């Protein structure tokens, strides 16, 4: 039986990709130092979270072996005599019953169960969350996303991953407060490895001699690139949005093709949203101060700084989007577009073609006089992509 199991359940966009990168880069060394990351690869932790929280649509497509990821982690923990780390942000929005059941199951494999929650300044989470949604196929403009999050009821999904007090309420049933660890993400300007060291402090493992250079590149997009991708998403009918396309778009396409197609320009939180974001952050911090949890870092790290000046994706104009789209098409070895519409259609067609299990059917030519302008643009893009004049 494990001495301690640390269950890291989120939150989303709180440096989890960075932490996972380093934990798995050094997982063999950490194992020799007494910290086991069960499973062979990081994806098994995602599968375990999917099983725990009941992502039925996904779990139904998994193999029997994949569906067993959570049970295998419990079995490995039960056979380990030191500490264990299980981590994925998808645990955070598990229903209360699923969280209680998971805690009970982990308790059967360890002498102690510890809950770890990494938390980031809400003003920095919001742009990152919108960008992540766009990479996954979202069409919602940045401003509309912020409005929906402010409304709360209009975007419950965001708050399932970011309502820190509610997440803690679900995941701390039966745990003494000293076994609940809230790790704050350092503010801008802090040493790059500060979050890594804060997490190591909670896990009680020596990492001083380990490299903190991540293997995964930072694939954050600028406002023009993100707006370009959002507009491309709108050209792909939802019924043709496959899992393979989404994986490619948010991975290789965003990282190797889209990134760098426009001048780097960071996201800002519009001034009109600063007041409610600050009020919500104040409420979270006040709630955490009333609890007796182990806080690693400073709760003031969660209070937004004064809004920065700058533009938002909604302020990007068509010429900027077309320029970035032209650069993307050049990287794809595609002809320069005749118009912005042609460029968006061509990129959308390329995404679908590269992730389709078979080539699309040949286009049947119609009477040009009977074609609508949008359909005609799509046909022209497809003809260019397939090499037909």
C-alpha cells in the first residue's frame, strides 16, 4: 500500500501542461526518489479522469484496456510503498458522487490521500481558456465568451473547471484540511520554475538537480492567429468536425503552421470586464482564507493586476487575418488566395483533407449562375487544393 497518494485535480489552465511535461520528463528519476507516476504515459491519466468523471461519449469509444486505466493506477498504488502522484485537470469537474467515490477508492490503496489544486489568476485564465476552446473548434468571439462567463449560467462549463471553492467542496469530503494543498501559480515576473518548485514542495520530493526546460514548446497564439483559427472553424460544418481534425488543429497545425504567421501580440482583458473579474477573484481569495488548507505560494497571487493596454481578437481587422492566412497557406504549399473568404475556405479544406480517412468525393460542377457566392468560393478552394484548374 502506498504511503501517500497525491491526487492533483486541476484547475484547468493553471500550468498543468508545464508540470506534466516536467513530471513525465523526469518520471524515472522521481520513481527512484520515491514518487511514482502510475501508468506508462501521460495519456493514461487523462483516461483515468475520463472514467472517474463519467465522460460516457468518450469512454464508450475506448478499448477495454483503455477503460481500465483508473483501476490499474489504483492497483499500482496499492503495490507501491512510497508516494504516488495521479494528475489531470479533467478530474476537477467530476460530479460530487464521482469525486467521493474516487476518494474512497484511492483511500483503499494508500495510508493517506492528499488533494492538490493548482490555481491561477482569473484574469490570465480567461484569455487562455478562450484560446484553448478555439483550438478545439470553437467559433465564439472573444468578447462573447467573456460575456457568457460573466453571466455564469450562460457558460457553466468554464466554471466547472474554475470555481475553486466548488471544486474543493467536491474533492475534499472526508479529508483533513492539512491534506488539502492549494498551490498558487506565481504572478508574471516570477522565476520560470517557481511553480515547479512549489509543486515539488507539496510532493516532498527533491528536484533541485533536475532540468526545468520543458520538452513541449509553448504553442500559445497571438490575437491575430487565434482570430484566424476561430474564423476557419466557422467554415467547417459541425457535423464534419472529427476528433482527428480537432487533435491535428490544436496540436501540429497550431504549433507548426499557425504559430508565427502574424506579429506576436498578447491577449489582454478588456477594461469593461476588469471589475467583475476582480470581484470574483476577491471572493475566491476570501473563501480560501477562511479555510485551513495548506497554501503553497501566496493567495495574493490570485488577485489580478491592473488591466494592461492592448487589443483583443475582436479588434483584429480583415486585412490582418488575410495576411496571416496567406502566410499559413504558403507554409502549406498552397497558392496565395484571391480573397479572405478564399483563404479561410482553403485552410478549412486543408484541415479536413489532412485528417480525413479517405479523400473527399470529386466536386460536381454546377452552373456558375446557380451557385451561391459562398459555395462557389468553397469549390474554388477545393479545386486549388486538388490541383484542378
